[in-house]
C-alpha cells in the first residue's frame, strides 16, 4: 500500500479489498492484535510485539544435575532482577528433548552458558536447533552467548581471538532472523564480586532482549 494509505487512516479491511483483490472479513483477535491505520502506529505495534516476546528467557547450559553450576547462579540472579519475566533453564544434551519443547512453545530468548571455554561449541548447538525449528520465521530470536572465563589461566589475547569469532557467527545467523550477542564474565571470583558481576550481566541481558537491536549483534559485552 502507499504512504498516503498509511498516513490518512485507511481501514486495513479496505486496503485488503483494494490491493489483494480478494474477499475479506473481520475476525476476532487477541488483545495485542493491532489494527494499523497510521504510519506512527507501526512503531507502537512493534513496541508491543517486543514486549510480548520478551516475557520468557531460557538459560541453556551443559549440565542440569549440578545445582552449583554457575549457570544456575545466573538463572537465580535473572529471576531476582527480572521478576516480571519467566526464567527457565535446560540442559544442552544430545537429545535436547526438553529444550526442543521450549522452542516449540515459542520462547524467543535464550542465554547460552559457556564455562571456562572461549569457543562457541555449545552456542553453535543451540543455534542449529533454532534454525531447524523455524521459530525465527515470524519474530527475531535473541541468543546471548555468556562466557565465564579465568584470564589467569590463559592469556587474554588468546581468549579474545577465539571470542571475536562471534562477529562471523552473528552475521551468518542474522540472515535467519537470529540476533546473537556475546557477554563475558570473569570467573572465578569471590562471592561478593561474582554476585555483582552476575547482576550486571542480568541487566545487560535484559536490555539486549528488550531492545532487540540488530546494530549490536556480534558485539562482546563485559559485565
């Protein structure tokens, strides 16, 4: 349709009749279904969609049984900081049936935890599952690859060289409507510093999920 149609409040039903050359009728819709009549309404509708698909976060890690796993600590901090958001966790195992069900249930936000590794093996597994599911056809899916690293064991330059590969991965998956970001947290730390880093990480994750800014994909943020 034309800019004139959007600017002057033409009914969507009339636009469908005019441009689609087909019979149409009004049907019942959900409360968040918007009828766009003005161009500025597009921004309001986009905001509502972002808000709706940001209400659930799945924390993905390589183990489910170990309650002391750093991923579970991050999960608890996310629950504490984002009390209006549903936060769950799943193991990234070979079968991944529970995780696949979460994807099928249309969760659009994932935090993939990588402990003491600067590669993206776990994150790549998750990305492959998301691509195969076709979840990202309708709305963009956010994946935050979180890396807990000890810079005392391996020189930072070597780790950063591996971590910067996230830019390449982000460009590839962006074509499939997946927004990939990176988050780096120093580990291990004493309890107080670790909690502060986790809180800062939770704030960053929440912001990335809420804004869904494609201009920040492939960036490695530090908490």
